[in-house]
């Protein structure tokens, strides 16, 4: 079964609203909503993700923004911030890219650089 067929909006939102849900299940619901949820929910979750990244990892700074406005980071800086090897970070990002069928590695030509 494909990832997009594993959830419905109603089921994913119900998981998010549950006060004692397992963290892994909660993360899966958020991930699904970011990928396949309605635009309003996707926008809200992406804004929340950006806020959480800024607050939890203040040393991690976006180096550019994707054409749809999402922050872009270098793999090396993400790896350093998370305390993992750059190879492990690349493998994890590549796996998510394959699972989601959505590009997570973005060509620099497809970004807007920060001044």
C-alpha cells in the first residue's frame, strides 16, 4: 500500500488531537498531512515545523528558500546540528525522498539565495 493511501485527513487529524498518542504514530500523521493534506493544514504544519526548527536548533540557518518558500539547509549543517554523519543524513533524506516520491534534495538553481 502506498503511503498516500495509508491515511485519511480525518484519521490523521484525530491522531494529532489525541493527548496520549504514541510519538511515532503522531509523527507519521504529521508527515502524511504535510505531504497529502489539504493546503490549509499543510501550510500550518510547515509554519509550525519552521518555528520548531528555529527554536530547537537556533544554530541551523537556512541558506536559501525553495521556489515555494520552504527553507533549505545544507546536508552538512543538518548533520552537524543533529550530531550524525553527513553520510547518515544523506541516506535518511534519500530514503524519505524515495518513500515520498517528492524531491528533498533541491538543486541550487531551484532556490532563492539569502543575501
